[in-house]
């Protein structure tokens, strides 16, 4: 008895779809999982067990028990509240190559991307200069006006810092374009496997566990805990998520990476005493994932814990990943920042923040600008 043609067509179709999915998930942009000597090093970490990394505190990614499939189904039915600004996000395109590298400067490039000059070194944090933060170009699109820079606009980078391997922090097109211009890379355990697949030399990649530190001439880079998770495809928590302390002989900067609120902020405040600038996540939060992302009021509390002089919020202003209004993080953080001992600054994308000038300013509790007010949600 011959096999019906209809069955053959169905089997061929399913096989073709399965092959297409496999090829897509194995494309270079998804990176690579650590193996060999790198995996052996990971397995020695006190924060790794049963095949994955674990937070310092018990942490559920989703607190409502819905799981990945449930959250995915909810995403099809829940409507976002004003996810995109009604007009272009204001930005200025400062010439990064023309800056005096001896001036300590921080420039927000949108979302969690920062260009920093500290102690004569040029530092780049979590650069995403693409117009989307997802494996497909039609998803997680950048807000109009929020993506003025391209990799060609950046100078030689002394230190690239990568907090974790999520798409809105580890961007394949940006990093492959910048690769020839990066001297050294600092990232959590396992993240180097992605970079090596993308052509970065193993000799320039410095992977660190929580509590580790590296030096770059007069700079010291500390790898700090975060409360989050990792993964670029179907696998989870095979690479480590970190924050960073970057310290020159004159100044100290903290970058939280993605993190829920936890005692590690107060512990860092006790360890280091004071931070000149804290770059803290403030956006893409939801009560369902409240353990892995901070609410704006928790961002303010973290700045208290860190004994920060200046707070600059990150993880907002470019992409809409959560369900809150695009400008809600700024409005809530501004309200939570009143009468604090630190100064909230909210520069527009590309605006240079000269640290010496900002630290000397007497206006505490007020942002440099409230640029989002010119783009009131409708």
C-alpha cells in the first residue's frame, strides 16, 4: 500500500519547518555556550550548580507561577500602556572621537548603553546600536530618534564591559562591527563563548565571577553580583549576569546591569563607602517579574544603599520590553528622588555629562532636564 501523497507533503513540511528553526537557532547571532576549559572553570564557581548559575537569594523569574509558556500567551493578550513616545526621542550626536580623553565624561547612548571616559581610558558598556534588540528585526524596535549612533561613530575602546547576554545588552551586529576597535573585554563567566564565536580573540576576554577584579593600567574593574538571569535562546542561566564597579585613582562608578533589588547594593555601599556615579536600571519592570527588575522606587533605594552622589537611570528611553508606559520610569523615579542625598540626572541621549562639573553642582534632587515632558504620552 502506497503512502498517501498528503502524508508525505505534511511530513516534508514539518521537516522543513524543523530544519528552518534549527538553522535559525544555530545562526551566529545566538552565540555559543561555554565548553571545554571554559565550562570547567564555570563548574568551579560557588554560584553554579546542577548545570546553571544561581542568584545569591532564591529568585523566581516570574512570581505569578505562569512559567515561560504562560507569560508568552499573556503577551499576546495584554495591551501595552503607551509603549512608544508620540514623537522622536530628543538626542544630540556628540563627536565621541573628538572628546579630550583626559576628561572624565559619561554619555548615555540609550537604554543601558554608555560611553565613558575615566582616568584616561575609554569604556563602553552594553552597547546596542542596532534599531532593534531581538533576533528578528521587527521585534523590540528602538523608539524614533533614539538611535543616532552607529559603530563608525565610536573611537578605539580600551575596555568593553558586558553585563549579561540578553539581546538588549549583547548585540551581535554592534559588537562584530566594533570588534577591531576593542582592546579588552570584561564580562561574566561564560559570556566570552558568545564573543569568541563572533571573532573576538580569547586573549582579550576577561571573564569574572562575582567578587573578582581586573586591572587595566590605573583602572580597577570589579565584577559585582546582580539578581537576574541569562540566556539568548532556549537555554537558561548557562552564563553569569554581573554588575561592575569601575574605579580610577580619582573616581568610582557603579553599573548595576539588570537586577532586582537585593541586599547586594547595601553590601557594595559598605564595601566601597561611596560612589561618584551610579548607573542603575529603571525600566522594563512588572509585578510579575519584580524579583529580577527593580521598580523605580527600588532604584532610588539602591542609590541610597550605594551612598551615591549622582544617579543616572538606565534600561529605559529606547525600547519597550515591559507593559508600563514608556515614560513611567522617569516620572516615578523623579518623584522618588525628592529630598535625597544624591542628585538625579537625566541627560538626553548623546549629551555629555562631565563628572567634575556634575559633582560640584549644588542642585540636589532635581534632574538635569525632564526631556520626557516634551513628549507627553497620549
